[in-house]
C-alpha cells in the first residue's frame, strides 16, 4: 500500500472508530491533535467518507487573533509607551538620557504613543510626566487577553476600535482556519467496507464475487484528454494567406536564401547606400562570407548609373556609388529582395518574348536588428505581394489590398501616405486591433519607381504595384494577442497552441 493510501486509511479508521462511541466530532483540528494525526489527512479522510455516505460533515470557518512576535514581546514586557512613562522620574529626564534606555525603533514608537496618550511632555530641556500615574497598560492587557483566551473572533470581548489599533500597529494578525464538524452518515459503519474495483478471473473461478461488493462505475465520467497534434497560429494564418494568394491567381516566388547581398536587398531597389536602414543598427551583416561575387555585371552598371546621375527623367542621388557596399553579405531585411530578383528575371524573359503580366507572392522570414518590445522582434515573417502589368494605378493597389485583407477577415483598414525609396506613391496600411483598441500598422505598399524597374529591362509602359506586411501583426489582430512575444519566441504560450488542433476526431472541422 502506498504511503498516502496508508495515511488515508489510518485517518478514516480513526474517524469511524470515534463516531462508534461518540455522537459528533465538533472540531476536526482538535480531533487531529487528540489522535496525533496530520490535520490534512483527517480532512481528506472526512471528505472521502462523506462522499460515500459514511459521515455527514459541516464546514466551519474559524477566525482567531494571534500575537505577532512584537506583540508577544509587549505582552511580557509591557508596551513601549508604558516603558517610556515608567522610565521618567518625577523630576524629569533629558531626552538624551531617556533615549539611551531604548533602541531607536522602540523609542520612536514609545515617544509617538506616549504623546498621543497625553502622558508625557517633551520639552526643550526635559521630558516630564503630564500625569503622575497610569493605572493600566491597555495595550499589554488586550494582548494578554487575546493570548490567554484564544477565542473565536466572533466571541472575543474586545472592541473593533481596539482590534483595529492593534492590527495597525502589527501586534496581532488574523488566522483563518477551515475545519469540519462530523456526524454519522446514512451509510455509517465502524469500518469502511473494502470494495473491489475489477472482476477478476480468480473471483469467477472461486465464486467469491457473489459475496463481494464492487465499486460503482461512473459511466458519465470524462476520460483522460487525448493528445493531438496542434498548429501554431502563425502556421494557420500563413496557410490561410497562401490560399488567398493562390485564389487570387498569384504564383509563389522562391524564398530559399536568408543570406542576401546588399545589391539585391538595397541597391536594386533604388535605395541609396547612405540610407539609415543599411546601418548596423538595423541590418545584420555577415562576417563569413562577408561579400558576394555573383552579380549580373551589366545590370550592376545600370543600377550604379541611375544612383549616381539618374536617368529615365530622374536626377538620381548624385553620389559616388561604391561596389564594395553592394557586395556586402547580410541577413535579408525584407522579402522585397526576393521581388527584385524575380522582376529582374521577368525582364530578361521579356527581352526574349512578348511581355506577359504576372502576379507573385512570397511568405518567409526576415531579420532586423530591432529593439524587442510588445510589437517588434529581431526575427519575423514578411508577406510580399506584387502585380506586374500595363496601366496599373494607385486605385488598383487600394482595390487589391481591400480584396486581399477582406478575405482574411480584416475589413477595417486605413491608408496613410508614406515614403519609400523604391515606391512612389507609397502608402502605409493600418488595421484596427481590438486588443489595443486602436489602428496599428500592418503593412506598407506602393508602386515601384521607374528608377528601379527600367534598369532591369522591363518595358517603359509596365507598372508594378506591391505590398508587404508581417505575418505576426495580422495574426495578433485575428487572435486578439497584444504582445508579439507571446506568439513567437521563447515566451510563447503553449496553451494557445493546444487550442488550435490540426483536427478533432469525431467532430466537424472548424
């Protein structure tokens, strides 16, 4: 028998044997002390016996005032104010001499209480008694009464004002105890019957089962919860987004390279080399390999020219473009680097055969050296969508965005003018977050600039509308999560995962 089972059986036997010769157990705590058993074991035994009808129980709450350590000291030695009063001779005493009789904290308390009771005058030279005698140390008397009687709070003959005063001085504390009064129940017996839990082969062969009592089975009891596979909310929203893109006729771009060159990540996007985003505070640069050697040289030359002196009715940036900056390896800061590669590839195809409109999307991880807070991480997922066609306008972009987000269940959108080096015009996308109670930025969008598209070799009458957003922000809005660290990272809530099963056996899927 396990130790816990043995303790419970011992406690149950003690309760049943006592009730055989007594009408009632009035206080389970006192009873536990009498039979020298743990009060918790007695309480658990009473609950178990009550569940099977052996006993009837009544739960009682008992509140008792107990003296704190400081209160116990005052009960023996008297209150500090009385000690101070008795330390003052009839002729008075200097405050320095009086203070030597006490430690600092006791003197402070004694002085305040004695002055409050109007027992003492603290003059400039002497401390003197205002009254000659104090008949009773009320604090000590009250503490002794509480200590000696140990009565229930409801029967303690002390005023609420005195209780409040002692509690405020932290001389007493309230102890709340839960106990039971116990009487015989409808199924009472001096011993608890041992019931069998299973019908065994030996019982059948020996016919012992005929004289045995079996434990009743609760056929309505729920079984142990079954383990099931779960999907992370990010994966569910990612799958939903991918399905939306495919339904809208988009093709997925390859995103298999986290490490990118500065050229495709920045320069090809008409982003100047002195742009703050290239600074190490925003970008993770690699030490090994530190540079790339595989770039299309003719395209690199066209990009250099558009940066330095412009073209296609652009003035450019008017600075000395450096190849060594473009060669630097980094962890891509956005999936627009994937878009720049894809558009360049499309331009090469268009040089060989007639241009065909395209719709592309990508969903993958990007990296930025950001300060982590409730809405930002250094590593997150970015969603990129673009449409390449003739005659596209800003109205087309807004219409596509509203269609896209409405399919995701986010119809409350706002757009705000913005600046991007590679899009003009540009718009920030805001969605309403119920958890925050306000609109939060969920993406960026715009029309790619000619300075980016024409050096690639795309026809002059071709436009590209594009947008990008994080996967985490829409997921937070859809699931009502207000801290990104609860969704992605080492602080993720595993309970949130279990609420999102892959499937439920025997139930309709969501």
